[in-house]
């Protein structure tokens, strides 16, 4: 073979090789994470926690939009384990979602390499364990997706940013908490609130400079309010949406949610309290951290600033002030409001009513009377390999009905490219928080009592509502969302209140198109883990 021919052949091979890689132009980021148990004493008494690479909370994943993340996760726990990437949409790629309906759990002393891209997303997100009650022991961390260098964000770049993971916390181990849920009991009240896994974190900044605080509620079940003594917070981003930049004294952050705020250190040089306290609970639990001016010689002083005293009404009013900046860039340089969601007629309205029934004398949680139970085979794999009898597509109905609650592996069918309205109807006297994997959605309305058709006219924001991935639902109230079902896959719709999720308040939305096409959905990954009825199948 002549030299020219060889060269030509090499070029052909190289060209082939590069088109076969997913988005070869976007940088690859490689991580190796090992999950272990460890002992720390966040509340003064030693307790077992879940560490990632020896850290609690886990390492912050700082990436740029569209980076290809190759993350090899080694499970050194004594139980199967998965991480889910909260709010990362996994476009066409529910294979990587890391929940039991899409992935086999990683067995002890084994590993799985996640491969995913935060495609056209920027903002503050988190990751956390989706298996059992592992989230109660840690294993969570920040996942910050930055804009690409040439795409401007609609605010001056801050001097630095701080990741604040706030959440309720128990001294009790995750296994004991799980055991009490398995035996049909409810969880006790949490023991404390932690900020970044501690009760005494400190954040250092220079006087006169502006910093971004990336705040996420990584707790199990409690809504929190966050505030900084003497300072205001300018809201700039909520779960991937750039907001109208309102200024707040304090913000409610519900379980599973994230917000990004800018704080200018424009006060006399001293230390200031950062406060996170529980909402809608008695007693109120409070945690503090310190905002330290680098030129400060004065420790924190004065009363810890109090949270809002008005409860639900205040919080709902605040939620309605979160609005989309229609002219700001999204992750790509086009206005995020260019999709006029308010002018599209939904193809379908789904009303989801949560409940807390006793089934076989055990406390369960349900949605539209169905209390979800995990199958031994991921639903996604059952679908792919055509394995019958794993899940049921007619157990959960699209509207609430009367009758006893029952258990099922419930999947709601939906068609790719449908545009749906979902109403979360909460007839219980407790706070709810609902999350949908694979999507963000417009939160168009919150209201008291029963949602009716007329609620659309009286209380929907059809112009500049935010898109986000987790929506709170107030006690005896409703929240309405609109979702453009443009992402094929098997997607978990769940309560972000973790014990509710664990004991049945979830289901899967199967966004489906009968034509199998790589344009709609990526192929099963070569390294897929097989379990249950999928053992022995060939991808
Ligand atoms: C487990 O890790 C090894 C490298 O140590 C890697 O080659 C293998 O693909 C990983 N397994 C899975 C299922 O991703
Ligand atoms: C919206 O974004 C634009 C473009 O970046 C910015 O100029 C404007 O100030 C923002 N508007 C508000 C109200 O935050
Ligand atoms: C909502 O408003 C539209 C137009 O303003 C009206 O035609 C319709 O009857 C109203 N629907 C309800 C249920 O109030």
C-alpha cells in the first residue's frame, strides 16, 4: 500500500471515529468516585455517614454546559447504591438517570460508569443517592453547570461562588430510618439543620465584592428559609432559568430545589450570620453559618435574624414573584422566553392527588390511589428487552378517584411531543414537593383549596412563569405545571419528600414513540448493568 493511500485510509478511519463519538467537540471530564461509610460528628455525637472520595458532603461537580461527564462510581457500601443527578435532563438518555426504574443498582464492591451531558443547561443542581434511605446519611453534593465562555449570563460575573447545601438531618442511621419506614411507621422530626454538613461553616469574601450563593435543599423532608444578616439576596437563577432579578431578605427553598443569588458584601467589615431555619414546623430548627469579610476583626454578634412569621400565604406570594427573564439568554445565545408556552393548548390534563393511606396496616404514601413499589428489573430495561409483567400501564389513572389505595409498579403512558398540564392536588395538611426527572417545566400557578378549570383563568401565569424541576405544593392547595414532553424515556415523577418517595409516592412517566430511532433516544449503553429479569440479556 502506498503512503498516500495509507494516509487517506487513516483520515477515513479518523473521520469515522469522530462521528461515532457523541458530540466529540464538547470536552470530556473524567471522574472516579468511591462511595464508603465513614464516621463524623456533625451534631457532636459520632455517627455513620456516606462519603464520596472521603468527603461529606460529596465533592462539588463543577462543569460547563455540554461537557461530557464520564464518572466511574465505585460502591463500597454493604448495600446496592445509585446516584441521581437532580435536574440534569439526560436528554434522550434516561439510561443515565440513576433511579431504580432506569438503572440496576450498583452492587456492593462493584462499579458503574455514568456517561452524560448537561445539554443546554446552566445553573445550580445537586446529586444524591436515590437508593433506600441513603440520602439520610449523605452521598449528596453540588452540581454546578457554568455557561460556556462566550455566552454571556444576564448579570455581572461574581467574584466567586459558594455552594450551600442546606437540609434537615437525623442522628439516627439511614438503616434505622429505613427500618422504621419498612415497619409501617412514620419518621420522627429531624434533629437539626446542617449547612454543608456542618453546624459551623464559614464563607470568606472581600468587602465591596459580589458573590454568588448556590443554595440547594438537600434534606429529606423539611422546607427551609435562608437569609443573611444585614444583607439582601438578588435572585438570578432557579434550576436553570434566569429570573427577573428581584431582591429578597429571605427565601424559602423547598426539598429538592435550588436557587442562585448574588450577595454584595456592602456592609461594615465584620462577620454576619447566614441562617437556615425550618418552615411550617413546630419547633423551628435553626442552623447558622458565618459570612466572614476578609478584613473583619469582629465575630458574629447580635440576634440571629428571624425568619418570616407569616406562613403559607407569605411563601405562596413569594413563589409567585419568581419569574422568567424572557429576554435573557438560556444556555445558548437565544432568549429563554422565545418558546411561548402560554399559547399552546395542552393535549391532556393530569391531576395528581397525594395521600397517606394505610395498606396492610402499614403507613404508605400514594398518588391517585397507587402506592408505588419497585420492581426487581428496571422498567427501562423491561421496556427495551420486551420483558412482560414488570410494570403496569393501567394502574395509575390521570385523575383522582374514590376507593382504596393499592400497591403497583405504576407507569403512566405518554406520547413524545405531547404538551401536558399537570395539577398537583394536595388535600393533606402537609407540605409537598414534586420532582420530574428528564424535564424542566413551567410552574404556572399556585392556589388554595381545590383546583378547577376556572383556576386557569384566575391564577395562571401564562407569560413569564419559571421553568424548574421541582415544585412545592402547599398544604390543602394545588400547584399547576405545563410540560413539553420532548424527551423520550422512562422518567421518574416523585415526591422529593424522601420518606414519601420511599414508601410509594412516585411513579414513572413513559414518554414513548413507537419508532425506535437514535434521533429520539440514545441506544442502551454498552456498560449497562443487568439485574432481575434482564440478567443474561444481550444489549
Ligand atoms: C468499572 O470500572 C472499570 C475500570 O476500573 C471499567 O473498565 C468498567 O467499564 C467499569 N464498569 C462499568 C459497568 O461501567
Ligand atoms: C433580563 O436580562 C437582560 C439581558 O441580559 C438584562 O439586561 C435585564 O436587566 C434583565 N431584566 C431583569 C428585570 O432582570
Ligand atoms: C376563561 O376565560 C376565557 C376567555 O377570557 C373564557 O372564554 C372562558 O369561559 C373562561 N373559562 C372559565 C372556566 O372561566
